[in-house]
């Protein structure tokens, strides 16, 4: 089977070609520079860029894979969740292509694709589902933070999710308060490397609660009040680095402790993590340290597959077709708030 996948849920235009659980090509066009001057993603601009970039990105993926549209056996696209206008561009284009080619079409849940991305590795990337074992999976990004129990391939249930702000949103908004450029998460990670994570004490929301939910709005507010009361911190480069390290330490401690606690409670021996925030170096190190201390296996999504990409969409779509998931009707619509079951 040769499958073309398209991803346009937010501000990355991506197309990938997969075959036999192998990623033959994964082309991505980022819009970070476009949205940087606004301090966040502008939906109308994102949709316009998707319209401009989609065909060149698809052509690049097909060319790199050495495949023509006539050789495609199926088409897939992100159906949700995401920005409505952005989703529509990729989803409707993929539906139209499937209709013209008279091939099966699958709409894929963006979070579910992240959920299985830690099992894709190598160069070229290959999905290694043969090595799968039950796990607790942390999905952490700018819009969502959740813990998921994965009992077997394509069988999972959400343990808990964010009650308000996601971890990535907290990173970016805290960074904006510090005057850092958008997206602030990577910049906080960079500055924190030479900062003192114990310099300032910030709250760890819900860290001692028995549930698997997250909440980061209180931490974001705490950073706001701290900067209001200590404006001199922003005038000292070392204190800014200390502030970045302290905020990052608070977020990561919550993410790691709740992930490990859920894994121990369920009696599992495997942890996975994915989503844009999983690019954070400190989070990857702390998860590795915590898992090693308890003898847990850890699978982290490769950094190139942590941010939005069509490769994970295509791998999941191919897997579902292999498991005989019925293709939906070609006139299905996007699902902007499609929650992971």
C-alpha cells in the first residue's frame, strides 16, 4: 500500500508518503516566522498560507518518495482537532484527491496520531508496532496536555487532561511576559540551560492530587504576579535565565511526576511521550531519569515527529486500514473539537 497523508491542523503545512509502515517522505512548511510578529497563530493567516503552500508541499513529498498520484492506494488527512479554517484546507483537498482517484480516504484524529508517534523511529522512519507493549502516554503540546492509557495497538483511553491551560501554552505565555520572542517555549528551554531552577519557587498545580488531570493557568498567573512585583528581574540577563529555569522546572515536575505515578498505579513498565513540548530537552532528560530510576522503558517521539507532521497521520491511517477500519463517507466534515476517546 502507498498512502498520501496531509496535515494542516494549525500552522504547519505537511504532506507525507508512507508504505509498509515506512515513511518514504515527510515534507513540512512552517509558518513560525509569519506568526511571530503577532505573538501567536492568526487563524486567517494560517489558512491563507496553507492554501499557498499545500500543493508545493504535496508535490515535494511525492517527488522525494518517487511516487505519482496514480500509484496511490489511499489518502488520509487530519480531521481534527485544530483551527477550523486551517483544517478545512488540508482535509477538503485530501477528500477531493481521494474522490478523483477513487481511493479510500481516512480522517485521522491529530492527538491519536501523536499517541502512536513514539513507535516511529529510524532513518528512514519506520513504525515498529511489533515492539509495542502497554504504556502510559504523555501527550503534551501548546493546546493539549493529557495522559492516555494504551492497552494494545489502537486500544486506548484517556486518563486525564488539562482543565485549563496546556503546558505548551503556559511556556509560551510565561515567555511572552518575560519579553521573549514567539514561540517562547524553545527560547525558555535554551535560556534555562544556564539558569538556576531553584532560584524562584513557583507552584506545581495538582501535583499532589490523586487524579491524572493537569492545570497550568495558576502557574501562568503566578509568573505574571512575580514579574509585576519584581520588574528588576527582567533587566538582568542571569536573572532571566534563572526565571526561565524555575518556570520550566515547575512545569516539568508536574508532567513527569503525574506520568510516573499513573504508570506505577497501573502496573505498567513502559512510558511514551509525544507532542511539541516533548522537544524540550529538560523534559526529555527528566523523563529518562525518572524512568531509569524505576526500571521503566521510555519511548520518546523523535523531535522531527513531535511537532505537527503528516508522517504520523499517514502511519496511523495505514495501520487502521490494515486493521480493516472502514473508510468514512467522502462527504464527512472536519471535527474541530474532536476529543481523543
